[in-house]
C-alpha cells in the first residue's frame, strides 16, 4: 500500500512537470504567432531561447519516467501512462521546434510584401493552440472524449494548408519575382500542418493510456 502511495505521488509530480512543459510550448506558439503579426525580432529571439528551457524539461521528464519504471515496477494502467509520457514529451519537443521555425520565418516574411495567405497561417496556428490546450486537458483529466475532440481539429489545419498551397502556387505563376518568399510561406505552412499531426499523436497516446488500445486519429 505504501509503495502504491509513493507511485501515485510521483506520477502526480510527473504530470505537473508535463503540464508545465506543455504550458511553455503553448506560450511559445502564441509568441511566435505574435511575431508573425508584428515581425518583432526580439520576441522571435525569446522564442528561440525558450526552446532550450523546453529541451531541458523534456530530458528531465523522461529521466523521471525512467526512474519510476526502474524503481517502482509499474504495471497495467500506470505503465501505459509512463509509456505515453515518452510519446507526449517527444511530440511537445517537436511542437516547440515548430514554434521556433514559425518565429524565424515570420521575421523573414515581415521583410517582404504582405501575403493574403498569411491569414491562413494565423488560422492554422490558432487552431493548433486550441488543439494543444484540449489535448493537455485530456491528459490531466484522463478524458478520451477530449482527446478525440482535440484531434478532430486537425482537419481544419489540413484544409487551411491545402487552400494556402493552392493560393500560393497560383501566385508564383502570376508573380515570379515573389517565388522565393512564396516558397518560404509554403514551407511554413507545411510546418504548421505537421504541428497539428504532432498534437494528434499526443491524443492517440492519451487514448492508449486510458483505454489500452491504439487508435488512428489521422484519418
């Protein structure tokens, strides 16, 4: 009984650390979006520096999970949660990287003529923020319904990415002098599309953790 209590306490601490990491990632995505709207170089640099903090948290959480597996020998539901923690933190780390990509690209795009399609990037990022918030809630509340709800939002990101790609390809044909900047916008849209996929991966992990089954939410 005492060992079970210790495991529960350490799992709660692990959850708190993961929630803190997710909050920082979400905050950086918001800052990167602000850079996209303002071209603020200092804020972009802040996002880049915060990436180091997120990387350190990633390693800390994985170390905590490994120690728990080695010392507490969890089984069944607890073991699934610890396995899921590795998946969540790995995807959060990649999402943080995409936040840095967004901030860097936003500064460069601010030096070029404004693209109407930038609004689609903004929509993709805002949707990703909602997805991430809902996914973190699903993990902390142990709520598979919220995980599926979060993953469903990825369809909206995919639609925006498809529409942006079509718009930008047409623009490239009409205004060849903008090809370099337009290509950067296409690349950035691809990053945001993959960002949504990473959040969907988190949601799949949450469902596995709670229900003990693998479910493909990318359909």
